[in-house]
């Protein structure tokens, strides 16, 4: 895509994001489908569509289809890998999720706190509480968000409590 086409696609994507923020999910989907009709290789649109299918519609199949296309067309866009990893974690496909997170870790602009948090979740879900705590601590070390800081501290406290009840 030319730089002018990318700029135009980004503007349309922004409109879809605004619709989503305002709770207009169907409008956002319509905008994204229109966008992909014009720019069928715009990976970020597939990523947002995958996000909607996963987080709003709980449709794992269509989420995965769109996230695979997002990665195919925009392999440098870290958000798609992270979202795909979250989808895989929700399905307890931990090995695949780890692979996506490892790939995302190599990309520019990736949110390291989010990566570490998700690695922590994977370990926590497998009752590897000490490993989970270590990842949550890494997330705390690199976050700049007060809200995320509190969330990561709660995750550590949860793992400590789970360790007390582990058999």
C-alpha cells in the first residue's frame, strides 16, 4: 500500500475505533468491513475485527481467522500477536500462546508489561505460581500505568493465596 493509502486506511480505522469506544459495535464492524473492501490487505483492520469477534461476540473461530490475516498482512504489528495470544490463553492453548508472545517480544513498540502479565497468566493457569509471580513482578518493573500496577499487584497476591491452598 502507498503511504497515501495507508493514511486513508488509518483514518477509516480511527472512525471504527471511535464507534467501538462509543459502544457502537455493529457500526464499527460495518466500517471495518467497508475498509477491508477498499484495502483488503490492511492488517490493522483485521486485528480490530478479530478483537471485536473475540472480546465482544465471544466468537473464537472468526476472531482467529481475522487475527491470522492481521498477522499475515501486518507482521510487524505487535498488538495482533498479543491479542491472538489472549485468544489462545482463553482456549488453554498455552504452547501456541507462548509462541505468539515470544514473537511479539521481538517487535518494536510492544508493551512489555502486557507481555509479562500474559506470561504470568499462563503460568498461573497451570498452577506454576512462583513462575507467575516472577512474571507479574517483571510487569510491575516496566509499567507506567497506575491501574496496571495495581492489577499486577493483585495478581501477585492472588498467586500467593493460591499457593496456600495448593495440595
